[in-house]
């Protein structure tokens, strides 16, 4: 059974739905505090699944390079996004958050294409 890949796909879908519901229309602070923020926080657990699923798929030296690249490319993307949305002169920050939510839909589809962990020994190259 493909529990990790299915879990990642479900978490991506849940993250998209919770962020979309949270930011598609203006909400009261009470609704954000008691309904939306806990949902977004729960579905942020997807990033915890990455640390359990991805390392067995790769040899040790590639793991460190991949982790360094993955964690730091997000910082570059965040900087570019800040500049782009800042130059657009958006005063309502709901739009960038809503647009960012749509990135979880292709991520959900990609998660379903990932190999199962039981196949990790065949997919990972041996470390030297």
C-alpha cells in the first residue's frame, strides 16, 4: 500500500482546500483564529512527511545535497515572490496567499507518481 504517497497527496489537497477557504473571501478574525488557522496548521504537517519519506530514496551524499538545495531554494523563491508581489502593488495579501495555494494541486498529482518506500532499495544508488 502506498501510504506515504497517498498521505502526501491527501495533505496537499487538504492544504489547498484549507488555504483556499481561508483566503478566498475576507473572514472575521474569530473565524480565522478558531477554524482556518488550525486547519492550515494541521495540513502543514505535509512537510513532516517529507523528512520521513524522501531520505530512503537516495544515497547519503545525495541526501545532503538535496536537503541543502531544497531548504534554500525556498528562500530564493520567497524573496522573488516578495519582490514580484510588492512590485504589483497589492494591498490585499489574500491574493498572493490564494495563488500560492494552487501550487499544491500539481504537487498532489506529482505525489501520486512517487515510488513506494518498499521500492527504495531498487531506486537508490548504493553509496560508495
